[in-house]
């Protein structure tokens, strides 16, 4: 008879070949169908079915990675195109083409204001088939584009014709209908807080644009606005050279400043494309401006350079965010790092209070490049955490199914489950008034830059924190610090429970259960919003965490034995207590009870029949010992 694993081996190899070749999803189902046609045993079919399911999960993950890689590659290509472009028409065409490619929409287009006519017009389109749409002119304030231009904020609609948030006109609706557009997103092109155009992407079918797509298009629009400004400055310079010979020196100085800014922008963009980190960009900007640069994250923590008091800079950061430009604060220049309206951090320049306009714009360009870098870092970090979070979910859901596979999978993702980790369980102190999604985001930011993993599981957020070499991994201190920092990042009190350091899938799953009981105990004890460990709370805390009173807990745990002893006049409870008190030794227990060892064995067999086969497993035996001790203390 063929062993099931031997019978499944060809099918498993075929699944691996399909993964390696990037085959279509439906091809994976053929493997099981072929095995069924060949009359494979049921065990082999079950193994192939499970392997097919796992292969499809890997296939989906790989496909997501390829899509993210394609988006980032397109964004890098856009930066290169924009940096190399000199003519406004070339710049505009690159903007629209890349916008359509980045979002995968049916069409993309860009409108610019006509100061002479007092309206806006369709300057460039890509993917459009309607002549009426391509020659469309819009009055100021009309349509979705008018709303974007008036508010300087991005807007998206899944169904343009049914959306009443903006002013519809017959001309605009006719053009949209002729083009067949349904879902539209528009983002502003901003320079110095002024809207200089609107970039659109649209589909001919209903579609909801995700926050990531909005942020990517906003970043492209910000990058494009600066490139447009550079192209316009160069065009103005050429016109000035032709018309104003008397101002030759002034034009030369202006051209040199623009060229310097352009070269600086190219240099910074090249750093990002070569995979530079935030400190590398900060060092390059400091060298260009002759000052000292600090980069702070959204919470005011330093990513590069010297930190600055967040409270003192709050007003300047708010002003920079509102104006869309850098602002002078005392002797410091402050520039908010934005992706659309999403604040990613702050640039702080020291040592250059006399910053001229050209260098100020260079400083602001550095803010845009830093925003691109931080956005890419955040996207990569979120993708990695999502994949690792799936590992953590599988670990907590079914650790016993394939512990070796979980460990190997974790190692491939940079998570060594064989090494000691602390398992933290976090939940809002007041679940009714808090958002678990915000807590999950706070957990990702809390673990950013470490090898830790977080995931939403059940009604809480679980964090897997590696114990660094040479440290004790104190769960009490870690839980306390995590509660404080998560509360600050999430904006509401957070309760955190921790268990002892554990290693291996089974032990980590058990540690999660212990941490969860600790959180429940903190809530029952009136300590919501704190962080603690199960070891510190002790047995009473764990008992309260399960929501039982003492009598109820003892009755629920020992009830079958107590009822049997009362009905039959036996001593099962006394025998079980002696067995545990003697460390599980049958010999010592029979001496304690003054009976034959066979009598002890028979009584324990009866205990197993009444309580189940897991009565002597670690977790169940802990509950039984606790119930016996509480009953003894109560005089039972």
C-alpha cells in the first residue's frame, strides 16, 4: 500500500511548479481534480486539498507583492520622468500617463486654469475617446474639479452623476456622459497653498478609490506641481532672457537658482530611487543648504538629526500645513511633510535664519521628497506587517496543526518563532467608545522599526515582541510601557496584558491565552487602561479575569467529583489533592492516603472518566489545583 505522503508527492511538486511559473488561479484546482480522476486514496486527496489551499494563499500574497512592486516602480519612473522633463507639454503628458498607469483607470486627465477666460480647460487627456470631453471647458467652482480647486482637497466619487456634493452643469454632465465615465477622483496640484490645476483619474464603471490610491495620487500631484513650477520657471527665464537684456544679471541669478534647485531635486530623487534612508536625505539637504537638518515623525520623535520640543513647534507645523509652505519659527525653518492632507512628519532647519526664496523652495522640495520616502517606507512596513500578521493569526488559531510549518514560514518572514517572544494583548480601556482599527494602527507604529508583529485577533490586538539577546524580557515592564505608548498613539486609554517569554508555536499560543486572561483580570479589578502581567496579578487575578466568583469557580471545576463523592461516599477529591500535593507521584500519594497504589490508580481513572482525558494537562491541572486550594482555604 502506498504511503499517503508518497502518493501526494507528485501533486505537491506540481503545485510548487504552478507557483514558480505564476500560473492562473484556476490551474491549481486541476491538480486535485487530476488526482481524483486517478483514484487517489482519500487521505492523499485531503492532503492535496490542504496543500492546494495553502498554495492559493501564497499565490494571492505573491500577486499582492507584484502589484505593490508595480505601483512603486511606476512611481519611481514618474519621478525620473518629471526630473528629466524640461518642456511643460512633456511634463503634463507624463503626469497624466503615469496617473492612469498608477491607478489602472480607464482614463486620466488634467485641467488648468485659463486666467484670461476666467475658467478652466482640459489641457491633457489619456485614454479619452470623446471629442466633446477632450474640448470641455469648466466654469470656476463647477463639477468635481471645481470642488477640488475651491477646497484644495482631494475628492472621489464612485458614481459622478448621482453625487450631489458638487455643482452639476449640463455642459459638464454631457461631456462625462459622452465619455461614459462613472467613478472619478480628483486631487489638487498645489504650489505655495495655491491650486494650479487638478489631476483626475476615472473609470467607466463604479469603483471605490482606496485611501492608498488617494495618497499615491496626491503624492504624484505634489511631485508634479513642483516639476510644473520648475518648467514654468525655466520658461519664464527663457522669455526674460529674450525680452529683458538690461536685466541679464538678474536673469542669470534666477536661472542659476532654479538650476541649483533642479539639481538638488534630482539629487534627492536619485537618493530615494537608490533606496536611501531618511538620515541620508537629511544629510544631503543639510549639505545643500549649509545648515543642520532634523526629520521628525508625525508624533515629533526624531528620525534623523537632533530632536526638537514638539510642543514648541506645534504652532509652526500647523501654520506650514495650512499654508503649504515652510515657515520661520524663531531661528528655525519648519516645513510640514505631507502626502495630500496626511501629515507624515516635519523637517526642521537650524543655522539658516536668512534663507532666501530659492533655498526656501529647495527646503520645501526636500519636504516633498521626504514625504515620498516616508510614504514608501510606511507602505512597505504595512505590507510586511500584514503578511506577518497573517502568520500571527494562523499561529493563534491553530498552533498544533503544523508547528514546524509555522516556524519555517515565520523564519522566511524574519520572525524566528523558536526564539523567546513576549505576547501582549491590548484592548481599548472603554471598548464602547474606542476604535479597534485605530488601536491596530497604533500597534503598527509602536512596533515600526523592530522585528515585532501585530494583528487584530478576536476583540483585541495582539503584539508579538521579540526578547532581545541579553535582556530578561520583563513582561510587567513591557506591558506597562506598551500601555502608555499605545494610549498616546491611539488617543485613548489602552489595557495591555502580558505573559512570560515563550518560544515555539504551542507555547506562544498558550502565552496568548494567559495574556488574554490578564487583560480580563485587569478589567474586572478596575485597572483598565494599565499594563500588567499575569504573573504579577497572581492566581486571584487570573480567576477574576475569567469572570467567576470563588464558589462558582470551584463548583464549575470540581463539580463532577464533588457530586460523585457525595453520592457514592468516595474520596476522589481528597485523592486528587494528594496526587497533586505529591508532585504526581503515585507511590507518595498512596502513602499519604494510606491505601494501596492500585486504589490510587483506580480513583484517578475515575477522575479521568468524570473530568475528561485532559485533566492532567498543564492548563487544566492548573485550574484543578487552584480550585482545590481555594476549597481547602474555604474549609472544604
